[in-house]
């Protein structure tokens, strides 16, 4: 800060020759070069962030981003600059450059006043021996203090970063960010009192949340308190656990780091930055729960923890898809051509946007999405979404579609082997970031096999809870049709329907589904954290279809009640009956001379995991409260159910989807054909093999709901 005092034009000082007087802080250090000091770049704090987080932010935002290699080089050059000007053996002989700290005053006077002052200066004489009005500190003492002050912050940052390997957790990021921020104030005369993360002790504030005002307590390092009490500014006790170089558990979540790390980008593209930040925070929070609630030691808690990660990804996926669909409101544009203006109007109705905001998407099925869109080619103001029915698509199966939507880069399944298939514009979508971070967290804590099982469960859950999925492309999450207004073709979002195809028996016949009734499913006794009084099975009924040119409303809404499910019950209940390998895209050839393909949709509403609704639009403390409630409900049965079927981990009692491996070798067409031929031979032999005499016949078999977990439909013998 500086101050300038100017005399008035009619004042005595101005008439006698005093023009103005300036006072300003002076910092003249040994490593000062053209007022450029080391460690003063705010971009250095990006070194404390997880590299994968920075990569996600770079993909999700536009503009110039910080280069990590450049920041590391700048950090090293700053250290070399300080080391060259402050030697280790800081003596009077080695420190040839003086250090000056204090307030400097300058007076600008006229030439006439300067000549009068020079005439009044007496000849040099011996200075009096009265006490000086300032302190004198030797340069070598100042150099030693500066070196120690800078070195302790550098040491703290580097020792924490060296222990992080390739991934940074939230506690590690907090310590490194505070160390780098303190490094900027370790040697200069900056206004430390303006930096609340370092100067403040505790601070109470209130923020506006979804449920009203929420009180927030921030914690600083308390250097203002230590400076006042001891004359030396350092962190208050109880902030750090110096045995592990981390903040205490009750301090880490309250440190006032702020959002200045990405402040420039946050101003321009705050929504993308906020989404990436929230996803990483939820994954970091789940990682802390793993140790806090002893997830590895108790199978029911481990199942709840995996279920929470799974429902988090599904929640983010539904919100991201619906947010992308709502962008059709921005299609409207100005133009002279009336037909072009009509083609550019939004595809979604206004009632759809009011009923289903961004944070509350609808259930992706034909029953709910019917009437939310506008089909201008047929002048329908309440129409179904546009379904893809072509045969030349690169993605042929629903499993391949799920892999393309969710599978992180670098991993691939044998059903969709192009691991180099890039996604531009939506690669850093929150649901994809959450999937990758969840697999990394599960793989590091429970093993790679459990991470693969979890992804298999996610693929099943997506197909069983979403009967209409977006059709993506390389450049967008939801592809759009071509627009030819002259040919009565208007731009529309592209979706795809998922239907269930009844499996074929080894004899070549279909398994019968008598009366189109759902199979009975046993409900787990140890899972009761749902809102409904009893679980009701909602299965895939027989699909209906019709030409789009003739049928405006494809599905009727009789008896379509959405059931509250847990992920465990949904996966286990339908896993043995409706396999994901028997799901296909909803399309068929119309019974007409043209043979044009038409869409097929499923009746009803798919079952939805209730945990998705419980965690939607919740803050960090509210999510922890929900997870604590689930753990408390499962706590009394942890010891009683240990080792039983109900205590097995999620995915262990479910048939895993075939051929999914991380970085596995893709299977060629010849190998797949040979294996399928071998399976058909084995199935034929098993079907023709005589049954034991003690086994009852097919007509005598009876299946109870409690025994359905081991039930399979009987195989028909070849006639």
C-alpha cells in the first residue's frame, strides 16, 4: 500500500517548493528482479490438485489452461533463484546484498527549494549517540530467517506430494494448497491479515442451500492469534497431525482454502467447474467413509457402500442426459426464412421443462417420456422421443451402448473393443468422471476384480432402470437428426429403446412365459431401507410396437406404478430371469410392402432404486447423514448375518457379464464362433441326457417364491 500527500496550489508549502510527498512499503530482497518475486504466481496452487481432476476440467471447459509442466518448472526456478541469493552458510561475507524492509518516504520539491536546502546543509560532523528510532538487523541474520521460513513451506509441500503417487486425495490437496499459499507470504510484506485461510482462527458464515440457510464453520491456520500471543506467526495447535502430515479429521473439511485455484475459469464457466468439483468431492467423501465406517470388515456395510457409488453414478447419468436434452430450448434462432425458424424451435414442450427441471429428471421410459416432445414433421405437439431404428449403426447391442456411455478410457469389453474411440465434448461429463473415480477407488481399496464386478452391476442396473437411452456420437452425448426443412425433416434428439427378447432354449424354442406373468422373486430379509411397505416385482412385459406414421401414443398407462427398489434386490431379483444379453434395441420391420423398420417400446415404468432419490440434490453433510442411517440400519444384523447369503458383497452372487476385462485382449470373430459352436454342442448333449430317477418330472415341480433364487425355467426336449 502507498500514500501520496499533495499540497494545495495556494498553500504555503506549494509556494515554497514542496510539490508532493509519497510513502510506500519497501521490500528490497536479494532475489528481487524488476519487482518480480519467486513463488508469487497463484497458478502454482494448481500443483496441489489431482492431475485427473485438472484433466477433467480441461476437457469440460474452454480457454487457456495451466500447464503442469510449466508450473513445475516455475516452482523449481523459484527455488534455484532463492538458493543462489541466500547461501546456506549465511555470513556477513557471503551476503553481499543488503535487505531493506520498512516504509520509504520521498519528497518532490522544486529546483529553487533544492538549492536552498543544499546551502543549509552543514559540513559532515560526528553523529550524536542518541538511540536510533529503528531496529538494525544484520543481513546474514535476515538471510537465515528467510531461508528457514521458505524452506519449511517447500518441505511440507514436497513431502506430501512425494507420498501421493499419481492420485491426490482431498486431505493431501488441502495440505499442499495451504503450504503453497503460505509460501507466497513467507518472506515478503504482503497483507497476511487479508488471507483468511492463514490468518483467521475460526469463522462462522451462512450460505443458502436447498433447505434454506445452512450454517458453515470455517477453520484457518490461526497465524493472527500466534502473532499476537507469541510475536511469531505459525499454525495453531490441533490443526495438523504431524505423524502423517495431514490435517486433523475435524479440520480437513473446514479449511478455508477457497476457490481461488480456478477462479478465472470459474467466472467464465462456473457450471462445468462446479459439476467436476462436486463429483470429485463425493468420491473423496465416499473414500473417507471406507475407513470411518470400517467398510472392509463388514460385508453388509460394504454392500451399502458399493450400492451408494452405483446409485451416485446413475443419478448423475440421468441428470446429465436430461440437462443435455433441455438444451433444445436454445435451438431457437433468428432468420428471414419462416421454415428455418420453425425448424430451429425447441423440440421439448414447455410443460416438460416446468415439470422436470435439470435436477429432477424423469424416468427414461416410454410411459413417462410420451408427450414431452414435439414432432413438427407430423404436427404433433405431444409426441414420443425420436427412436433410432436403422441397421447401419456402429453400436449393435445395448451392452455396447452402455460401454460407450460409461466405460472409462483405457478399458474395453470384448463386445465393444475400440478402446481408442474418443469422445469430444462429453468425455468429462460428471457421470463418466464418477464412473472412473469409483472404479479407481474400488480397485485401490478392494481390488481390481471387485471394480470389474461393480461395473458389471452398473451396466445391468442402467439397462433395467432406463428403458430409453440417449444415442451418443463422438461430439455430443445425444446425437441429433439431420435438418432438411424443405423435405419436412426437422432436427430432433435421437434416442434408442431397450426391450427384452425372450431367450431361446437349446432345442431352438422360446421359453414360455405363461399368461405373461412375472416370475416370483424372493425379497432379502436383511434389506429394509426402502420407503415402500413391501417390494413388488416390476418385470419387462411383452413389448408393443406400431408404425410411427399411424400410432401417436404407443403405450397405454394402465397399471404403471414405479416401485421402490434397492439395487441389491433389483440385481438379484431380475438377474436370474432377465439377462442383459437378452436385451436388444427396440425395432422391428413393419408388416407392409415397404418393410420400413419401426420402433418398439416396453410397457410400464422401470423399477427405480430408492437410494437414487434419497441422495439426489443433497449436500455433503446430508449425504453423510443418509449413509450413517443406512449403516445404523444394517448394524444390528452385521454379526448375526455374517457368512450368510444375505451378507455377501454386491456382485458376488450375481452372474457376471461375460468377457469384460480391464485391458484384455479382444476376441476375434473366429474364436467367438468356435466358442458358440462348442456351447451349442454342450447344450444339446445336456438336453438329451436322461434325468435321474429321483428327480421329479417337470409337471411335478413346484416353485415357491422363497426358493426362486435357484429356479430356472424347464427346458423343452427336442421333438
